[in-house]
C-alpha cells in the first residue's frame, strides 16, 4: 500500500486521469452523419472512410480542461481528444478520460441533429491505472455487453423495489428513512470494474444542459472515488464524491443549494 501511495496514476495530455470511456450513439441517417462530421474541421476522416480523429482545434478550440495548470497548445500538432467510429447502425466515440466524454456529449449534441444520431449510453471503467500497468487493448476487451446490461438492469430493479416500499410507507418519515438507507447502502457498495450510464432514460422534454450536468456529476463522482481509493482512502464513498462534486459545481456558481 505504501508503494501505491507514492506512485502516481496515469494521466492524459490534458491532465485528467486515464479512464477509458466509450459513447454509443443510435444512428438514424448515415449519409447526413458522415456529411456533418466531414464539415467539422476538428474531425479528420481516416483513409478507411468509417472513422475520424477528433482534435482539440477549430470548432472545439475553446473547450476547457480545469485539470491543466499550464499547457502550451501547438497548432501544428493539436491534441487528439478521441476517435469516432461508424459501424453498422451505431456510432462510437472512444475517449481516454471522463472529462473528454463530458465535453464531447454537449459539443456533438449541437453539431449533429438528433434525427441523424443520438447518444444512447456510455460504457466506462471505475479505476485508474498505474504508470507501468498493462493497459487493455481495444474497447471490445474492456466492455462485455451482457455484463454491462446485467449491472444496469440490477440497478433498475433495486430502485424499483425501493420505490415500491416508499409508495407503501405509512408516513413521510418512514419513506424518507427507506430512501436514506438505500442511498447510504448504494454509496458504500464496491463499484463494478466496468459500468454503463444510460441516456435513454432522459426525456425529450428535459433541458439538455440538465442532462449534460447529470452526466458530469455521475462520472466525476466515480472518478473521485477511483482516485481517492488509489491513494488509500478506502473509506471514501460515492456519497462523499457526489457531495464534493455538487458543492464544486453549484458552489462555484454561488448558488445556495441548501433548502
């Protein structure tokens, strides 16, 4: 454990922890999608014709990475933020960090019409890697569809059970106690190695900025847990991380969230 406390974890060029994440989009109009990506100067199409590199330049030049203390961008060699792959009726964004995924979702929401392609879910790892640790090869090695679906379905089932108990609670206090116990129990659970976040639960009527913020809080909380536990804080829970993230977001906006 002492050695780990002294050992830094792997980070990407823009300063955040290396944590592979894959965004999956449902594809409705392939030709329009290809045209939209080809129009973006920040996306460069590869010779195979079905994949693009997404660079930190041109249309996304003003994306902000608060993890950077100092970084001198070289216009001749822009940072590649991720790769985009078109396969059958799906569009995949392969990214090396949670932060880049949180920037990609709103950026491409505005660049690609929802009737052309729409984000469905994100698959990611709940861990950070050591500098000399073996890294997985390819996202197919990382994410097993049946395992991820099993995790998310179990989460939905557990929530529905709690929801039913709350609805049948004799008093408001009893309902609050049930919810509180469920939240505390969930926050102390060991996070799975790989996990899925579903966007499909968001309704069309929801403010997209609210959806983006929810995605950020969800990922940032898990990133904090992975980092704190890497440095030996085994008692640091998801609830601690969520509180810290919400305070950072709303506190920085000078919004009083205590009511």
